C-alpha cells in the first residue's frame, strides 16, 4: 500500500513520530517537498533525533529513503545530517537516494531569503534557509539541480549566468557585495563528489519498486495551511504541502496512491507570522507552549498556540482526501478544565463554516467554539483507547464525526510506545 502522510495545520503536528511508526511497514520512505525548513522529531529509547532533510524512516535499518525531485536541498545541511546520524551509529550506506532533479540551495538563496524578509513591511517569518528563493529559481528556469553538480561544465555555465544577474541585484538593491564564483563552484563540485553515488533517477526507482509491489510511504513536510496554493498566503512556504505534492515531487502517478493519512495536533500551533483565528491569549499561550514544548525544531522559535480549529481541519480532510487521522499531543490537554473546538468563524455578522480566502476575513474572523469538559491526567499513560478518560473519548469522538475521517492513532507522549493504535 502506498501512503501519503500530510500535516493538517501549520506544520509541527508531530509527523516525525507518526512517520517513524508507519515506516516500520514501508519499504521506501520519500520526502517530496520542502527543504531544511522542516524539522521532524523522533524519540527512540529516550534519544531524540531531529531530521531536516533526511526522511525520518532512515532510523529503520532496512529501509530505502529517497529525497524526491520536489525537495530543495542544501547540500551542506544534508552532509551534516548524514555525518551526525553516522556518529550515532546509524548505517546509511546505499540506503539514501537523492533525485537528480532536486533543486539545490545556494548561498545566494539563503542570503536573499534573509535580506528580503528584512525589507518586507509584512514579514512572513521565514526560517531563512533559502527555500523560497530556491523554488523561485526553479520556476524561473534558472535553478541548479543535483544532476548539475556532477557535470563541471554545466555547473560552471549555470552558476555564471546566475551570479551575473544575482550579483547585480545584490549590489544595487541590497547594497550587498555579492558572491564569488570560484568559491561556490569549488564547494558545490565537492558536494557532487560527496553525493555522487546517491544521486539517481528516484522517480524510476520508485516506479520500479511499485511494480515489484513494494510499499512506499510519502513523508509530507510542513502542513496544509502552509501550502503555496491552499495555505494562508502569503504566510506560507513555497512548496505544495498537500497530498497532490507527493505525486509531483516524486514522479509517482496519482493512480498509485492508496491512502492519505492526516496528522493533526489536539490543539493548534503556528510558528512565524500570519493569521491564527483560535490563538490563545499570550498568558495562556505561554502555559501551553511550555507544557507542549512548543518551540521550533529548526529555529527554536516559540510556537504560537491556540484551540483546535475544526474549520481548518475539515478543509484539510477535503483538500488532501484524508481518510485516516493521527491525533497527536493529546496529553498536553490533560488537566485543562475546559477544552474548546472552533467550528465556524464570524466576521461582520456573517458565519463561515468553510475556510475563507479573503485575507481581511481570516485575519479578523472571530471563532465560534464548542466546549468540552476537560479531563485529569490519568495515573498511568493510557495504552489503549479504552484507557482514555471518558471526556477525552468524547473529544475524539466529536473530532472524528466533525472531520468525517476515522481516527487510527492517538499520540499521548513523545516516544514510539506512547501511541494508541485504533
Ligand atoms: P520558509 O518556508 O522557511 O520560507 O517559511 C515560511 C513560513 O513557513 C514561515 O512562517 C515558517 O515559520 C513556516 N514554516 C516553514 N517550515 C515549517 C515547518 O517545518 N514547520 C512549521 N512552520 C514552518
């Protein structure tokens, strides 16, 4: 079975842990979009691993992990990630495959990302990793791909063309001295040598795996509302985070996708700027942030926290074709007297049950809440649905009915074993 796993909110839903669990059954695990703006955390035997580019399935020893054509790769970051994992005793060897067609993040992408953000009056809250500028070059047809790092002549010509134009922009628009051709050229040819044996046609590899009835897990990064089309634009990332992105970003046809699983937190968080209708007051937000360790895995920034937004989550189910839900961080709600779920918004007297696209509406919409009785922390970690507090079950039951998808996993802690499988 080929499964796509997506985040249903603004990222940080706890996908790393769910991917790790599902990876046990998959043969191939594929990242298909985004770059090292992502941070997937997996805790195994009290050891925490944070993945930025490497598919988190690499922790399972016999799995093949692919970085698909839809990903943008900062080779220095990937190299460090590989070295760090190897230092932890993990053998990667030939298990990592990198698409020839994946675009490469260059130093000018990173700097441009940061310079642009400082100039914006309305900041996006970018992670500053060069993701947006790299995707922009891809669409502008001047990007440099992994395959180009293997061909000195092609790399030379593409890099020269890029620097001719970009150095002018850096100087004239941003008052920045620009970049030296020789330094980047040498460095990136080095990455080509470093990754050479892993760079291949991952689309054909995955299609061949599918033909041999191997199972593929597509590991989504970020979340539905950071999608370049369907997210809260312009406060989004620059890739297709929704399930459709799995096909474009890997070369697997939509007819071969069997199921989409959505990962959603029992409340909502957002890192970076942009509208957030159910956001808590700063005092309550601080309490939940500390309790849920809501700090960015990539940048360490504090995450904004709020109540579960069922308007967003229902839209996610529809946009992604989600049939199964993994609800994460249920334990963070333990001990709260009342739990709220936003079921609609109201703006200028008009009620919205579908996610509005007008920025003014979404920015100023007031949430309409349904309230649930809270539950106390159980004296032991529940290991089955039966062991959950009855009020927690009421909450989950409402989410299942409202979102019209079945709940197959509930996470009540950060370790693999703190997961209730239904
Ligand atoms: P960028 O993709 O780094 O340019 O960031 C654009 C927006 O997406 C910012 O608001 C980031 O905070 C947010 N973002 C990007 N990647 C992630 C992620 O993995 N989790 C949560 N938010 C993210």
